[in-house]
């Protein structure tokens, strides 16, 4: 997630749901970041336009979906590992 979204979530006044995990805030222009796992949470709420996470022409990489969970609130959590 980018810094603006992170700050928005922190501003909700609820406990950080990932306190037991190391969390990275990746700005859309950080091109030297190496990840081996991604967890993407899909929240069915429109917050606004936002900024793209990746630059216009990111390097491609291959990922494998290793887990997906859905919640009664409508959220979906997708976990990918790098191939």
C-alpha cells in the first residue's frame, strides 16, 4: 500500500490488524523493492482515485496464488508467493 492509504487506515482509529506481521508501506515510485510474498486485501469500498502502486511500466514477475480467504464482511485476502 502507499503512504496515503496507510495514513488513511491508521486514521480510522481501529487497531492495526497486522500487528504480528512486518508491514511495508511502498510508495508508487519505489522501484528497488524485492518481495517474496504479497498479501492483497480487496475491500469492496471506493475510497477515491488514489495513486497507482506500481509505475507505468513495471518489470513483470511471476506469482503463484497460494491462499485465498473471504470474510463475511465482503473482504477477500489473497496471498501470493514469487515463482
